[in-house]
């Protein structure tokens, strides 16, 4: 079969969406959630074309909310609107969230035990390293845009040293940055510059 | 007494409903705000507990925004495990509801949004701000988690390995947990 698979005659129902996302969540234990959702939604169930899936990733990253959760919402909305979004979201979250809540109950019950506390002291140091790496991971794409680096630096200094809260910061700095980056035909900047 | 608890639950949910639409860059931008609310403002958690909860949410499979469920659980814990669970599910539902509704609207109108100047300006303008916030989040978590030099060294090493290798972060947490158990990392 070299032909791309035809879209299914009947789009998935609410139950299918729930089970599909549950499958993604279960397969992705240990990581790689977006790779697994692509494999299951595009390659195994042929619900979407790869292009439609990638559009979903773009929308999911652009809008507020966790990317993987937004992706589930996209898949659900694509076929069944708001009810589909809820079904897909439930499938994606049910098992991981319930598991985490069980861990949470154990944590709040037993965290004062010295043995538990000693292990957690180590785990926490590693997790803090992961948190620190988040900014560095996306730094590369802004390296050639001095205005973006300045914006990032001012944001960082205001939050880290002047303890400015997130909501007022985004409400003031967001519109200012949007004005600066408003697309102008005569004046394009950054990596999206058209080749001549 | 119950009425008081219910009021508390609604307060927790209201707090997270208001934050939902500010979860840029996949949601991790909200971590300093979570810290401020749960440790400084409402005193649901001690700083070391906040660090623990962050680590648990990172280690668990699934989206890391599930940390909100654990924060809700911490808020409800004084009223007993039953209320803690209710508060946990309520908090997670609250943080997800507004962004989910917006996402549904965005999906349904994406064909018009895609080439809109608003979309372009939003994406390019909010990106650098997200970058700055993520660095502030990293520093805040580091300050909360590490109270001594040993911890800082482990954190910086893990940060470097995260950027330079493709090793699963679960290994870093497992090894560091072992070092902690043997008393090589303290707090």
C-alpha cells in the first residue's frame, strides 16, 4: 500500500475519541506523548492526515494551556465539537491523573518520614535542573533577534528580581510586544524574512 | 463547618480559573505563580513541599500541568483526604476549563485565524516573553528546591545533561533519589 489511506467513512464517535486518547495516554507511559498520539491517530486509526495532525500541533502550541491537552482538545473538536473535546480530554487525563492523585495521597500521608524525605531531597534537586533547562531549550530560536532577547531579559529581571506577578506582566508586556511584531509588508524582521 | 470547606474549595477553583488563560508556552510559565499562591499567599504548602510536588508531577507520566491537582490536594488536606481529593479534581478542572474552551473556539475558527495579523503578532510577540518567564521559573524552582551547595551542583549537572543528551529525565531523578537516600544530597 503506497497510496495514502483514505479518511474513514464515518468519523469517530465520542466513545472512539475517549478510547483513542486513553490508548495514547497508556502507550506514552515514560514519555513521547506527541509521537504516540501521531502514531495512533494518523498511522493506526487513520482519523486524520498527517498535515491535519501537524496543524493541530501548531494550534495547540500557540494557544494557552498544556500542549498535549490542547492537542487532545483539537482532535476531539475536529470531529465532534465541544462534546468531542471533553471526551478526548477525559480519555487523555483519566488514568494519569488518577495515578498521580494516588501518589499525592501517599505523599501527604507519609512525606514526613525521614527515609522518604531523604529520597525526595535528591529527586527535587534533579527536578530543579529540569526546570532550569526549559528556558535554554527554546533560547536558540531567538538568538538572531536582539529585540526578542531584550524582551526576554526584561521579563526575566522583572519577575526574578522585582517580583512582578505574571498576570500584570503579561497584560502589559504582551500588547507592547504584539505592536512591535505586528506584521508589516515593508518591514519584516526575524527568521520569517522572505528570501529574495 | 462544611460550608466553610465549600467556600475554601470554591476559592481554590476560582484562583485557578483566573490563571488558566495565562498558561503560555505549554503551561510551565505558571509555576512561579503557583509557588506564590500556594506557599506565600494561602500557605497551603511549605516551600519544601512545593518542591516535592513539582518533582512528583514531573516524574509522573502525563502532562506536567497535573501539578495543579496536587496543589489542590495540598489546599484541601487539612480537611481530610476526601476533601483533599475533591479539591484536587476541582483545581485541575478549573485550570483546564477556560483554556479548553478557548482552544475549541480556536479550532473551529482556525481557517480565518491562520493568516490574521493578530495570530502572527501574538505568536511572535508572546514568544520572547515566554522565554523570559521560563528562565524566571527555572531560577525560582532552583531557589525553592536547593538549600545547599550539593543540591545546586546536582541541579546544574542535570540541566546540562538535559540540554546535551537525550537520556530520559527519569534516570536523573532515580539516580539523584538514590544519592539522597544515602545522604549525599540534603536539604
